[in-house]
C-alpha cells in the first residue's frame, strides 16, 4: 500500500481556529485517522492510526511540527488500530483504548470470525500478519476518563455495542459559538447510520442502549467525526438518522 491520500479537515494555521484538527483516510477500508491539538506546533493526540497510516502520521507530524502526546483508539478493530503500537512506540506516547478491547491490541483477529479473517487476508493481500503487541505505555479508557495534553482536555464516554470496549472521545471547542464540542465516534455513529453489530462482541440491544444514553442527551451543536466517511453533528443525526429517530419515537410512545 502507498501513502494514504492526505485530506486536512481544519487547521488553526489556515483558518484562525482555536483547535488544530487534521486527518486522512487510511488503509483498504479508508478508516479516518485524526490529529487534534490546541494549535499547530504543539502537543496533539492521534486518533485511530489504522492500517497503512504510519507514513501519513509521520508526514502530518513533520508538516505541522506536532508533538504526539497520546494515541487514542476508539475500538479494537484492525482498521482503526493496525499501526497503533508502531505509532505509539515511535513517539513514546501512551495509548488509550477501552478496557474491554485492550486484548485486541495483541490479537485483532479475535474480533472477527476465522472465516472473515481468511477472507480479509485473501481480499486485501495481508499474507502473514504483523507481530501485533501492546505498545510500551497503555491506559484503559473507561467512562469518565480524562486525557490532558497541552491546551486540551478530552473526556471519554464508554459506548458498547459495536464492540464491548468502544469509547467516544469529546473535547470542548470555542472557535465557533455554533459549535460546543468535537466528538470522535469511531464506528459507533456515522453520518446517517450506526456501527454494525454482527461482528464478534457486537450487541445490537446494547448499541441501541448506548445511543439512547450517550448520544440523545448531547447538545445538537456537537460536531461528530466518525471512523469512516464525512463529519456530521448530533443535531443532524437526531433529525435524520433512522436509528436515532426510531429511539426517539419509541421514547415518545412510553
């Protein structure tokens, strides 16, 4: 695989915003890898460095003189953490992952069936898998965890359903009065959809409960950056996402 196409989302250098935010889709499944910090040239977190992301990570770090202070993983599926250990160890940064998904750092294929793993190897030409292992520094991201870097505070919400250890990362945003927070949702919430629950560890009932408890109470003006596809907002999803509409309709009937 070559270098993933770099697609900046927002940059304080370009637009005078108070949060540096950039990212690019990586790997065969185009999983979004994000960079978030208070400003270009300062500390940042790297979210979901998945398959074939390491070269793109190095390029953005050099281009914006960033200092990676933590690697955050939304969940343990390979397309979101394939190179998490490589990136975390290279920059001597602690890695945060949901407690129930931590074992997948060393064995990501445990999250899919043997048949699916064989199909992935054939489809994507993976051949022999890398020597997956935990990085040198690992923290378990649990409900209410707070991650502090220079000029930025990130809070963790545990939102099982897609995987048992799926977590959301939220940070305040004061660059625009119409935006209260930024949320990085992994494969939990997408523009117009939600994460699948038919993989190992998935639970549709639990997913709906997490959506009810972790998404519906949030403010409309939270911008959502999902693990695949384009950004959205809580307000947009509340008004248009069929899964959230069904939950709201069910609630109004009680």
